[in-house]
């Protein structure tokens, strides 16, 4: 039986679903380690909000926090990302195969260089009829206020 439930993978994708958390990971990807205050500096949210995001990333195993004295540093970890990439690569292969088959189909077909349309194409006639009705204009409405009694 196929295993559809993988809690580690679920936590990874849940953590990656938030744009702020993805931005935090991107910042950590640029440097070896950053303190929490350095990491939080460019974001327009409070430090407690950043801490909650870091908790989610830590629970997913995407970052590791280390405390040295009064400074807490964050470091990116790769293992959960590797699992997510392996999962995604299966679907990338699926779509690659589909696109290869589509390309082969398109290449084997012979296509006319210019589509031929009859001079009295029914769509053009229909379109001109509908435009003609529109050209007559709208009825003018009566001025605002009470309607005159008859």
C-alpha cells in the first residue's frame, strides 16, 4: 500500500507555505548563521511574530537555533528540504514525460502554413450583427426624482 501520510514532509510544506518563513530561509541561505535580531531586521513585523515563524521552521527541522551567551543564532539545515525536493522531483519527471510526449506529437503532425477561412465566415457575420445592434445607442433615462403622474 502506498504511504500518503508523512508528518515530516507535511511539516516542511506547511512551513514553506508562508512567504515570511520562505524569506527567512532565503536570508539564512545567504549566510552561514544569523542572530535572531539580524534575521528579523528587514521585516515589518514584531520580534515575537518572527519568533513564532522561527518556531515553525525549527519544528519542521528547517533551521537549528543555537544560544551563545545572550545571542540566539539560526542556521539552515538541509535534510527536510532534501526530502521535499525528492518528493517534487517525482512530479517533475511526470510532467517532463508528458511534455516530451506532447512535443513528439506536435513534431510528427503536418500543419498548414496558413489557416484557410471562407470569405463569408459565419463568425464575422454574427459579430457584425451584434455590433450593429449596439450602435443604435441606449435609451435615455428620465431625470432623477419622482415620476410624473399620468
